[in-house]
């Protein structure tokens, strides 16, 4: 197991190097001068030039890349052009909101998606099956911003049940609509995949044998069929969890949540390159480690998988 983990971590090194390189190139070719944005269009040219020198923006591109890479390796992501705050500190301060939103959304998505998928597979070709899969198709097709706006209009404007934006004083009900908005698409994906995987498993010979031995339908479905159909579902859950951590930009913008998504938007508007690079690099690391954790859970569902 340890050898496998070390190999996976070593294999992730080229990925991280590639992410660092691509992020640097993209943020370098983006139009706009951070120093001029800070000083405004009527800023003093001498002051702007001094700021560019302090930021290292007047160095050759290769020198800028080497400096950025050398610092990124030791998690020194520089300071924000906007408020001079260390990028690592800014990410740490915004991370709790995003993590709470992402993991709560995924918990709701897994609970709804797996439950609906099991019911649809057991009740194949029934009205319940057709109805749930139609709703799942709509959930996959609906854009996140559209779902968020509709929920705000319904529950905030029309019904007035739930606050529309912000976090208040940390009350849980402020996160209901963002969690639902972010969890709709993963729930639909998990439901459809659970159904297809379950349908494949329940036709296997060992499922018929379990029924012939007199086991109850609940035990057959939950203990034998569900466990063996979870590997593709767990894979999707892992990828969707990593995607939620990096895909909260629209949701946090719609609901005015001070998380990493909103930090990214603010950084893009202000050409705050260190923050943009830091957030993207953090998201890449999330993808790498979440995928590793997903791979390590496979033996829990299929004992034939060994990492020796």
C-alpha cells in the first residue's frame, strides 16, 4: 500500500509541474497591467514603473517563471497585488466556506443520487423509474447559474422562506440554497450511474444464487448488489468532489459567499495574478489527492483489488 501511494505521489509531480507552467503562461498573456490597474488609468507613470519593478513584472518572462516555480515548490505563492496579503493566508481564510459548501453539497448528492439510483434499478421500467431518470436528466442538463437563480426567485423572492445571499452570522439555513444549487448536477450523475451499475450487477449469477438461498431482498440489494456496484459510483463521487471544490465560482458569486470561488472572481477582475495562480494550484492539488483517496477506497468494495 505504501509503495503504491509513493508511486502515485511521484506520478503526480509532472502533473503539478505542468499545472504551474500552464497557469503561469495563461496569467502572463492575459491583457492588462496589474500596476496600472492598482494606480488607475491616470496614475503617475513613474509610480507605475516603480510598482512594476517591485512586483518583478519588468523581469524577463523566463526569470519570472523560475522565481514563481521556485517559490511554488515550497508553497510560497507570493502576496496579493490588491491588498498585499500572502496568497496562502487568503486561501486559508476563504477555504472553510468553500469546503463546507462543497462537502455538504456532495453529502446531499450522494444521499439522493444513490437512493434514487437503487430505487430506479429495483423498479426498472416503472413510472417511478421513468420519472426519476427524467428528473436526473434535467438535473444534468440544467446550468448551475440557472438553478441558483430559480431557487433564489422561488424561495427568497416569492416565498420569502430563506435568505438569498451572504452567510449571516454563520446560521446553517444560509447554506441551504447554495448546497442545493451545487448538489443538483452531482446528484443526477450519481443517480444515473448507480442505476446502470446496479442493473448490471443484479443480473449476475451470484445475485440469483443469493436469492435462491432465501436471503431477503433488502440484504441481496444492499449487501451484495450495492457493494459490488459502487466502484464506478465512488469514482464519480471523487471526481465530483474535486470538481465542486473548484467549481463553486458561479454558486459563490450568485449567493455572495466569501469562498475560494469569489476570491477567484475578484482576482480575475483585478488582474491579481498571484492569487489566481495560487487558487488554481490549490485546486490541482485537490484533484490529485482526492483521486488518490478514491483509488485507496476500491479494496473496501472489491477485496480482489490489492495494492501490494
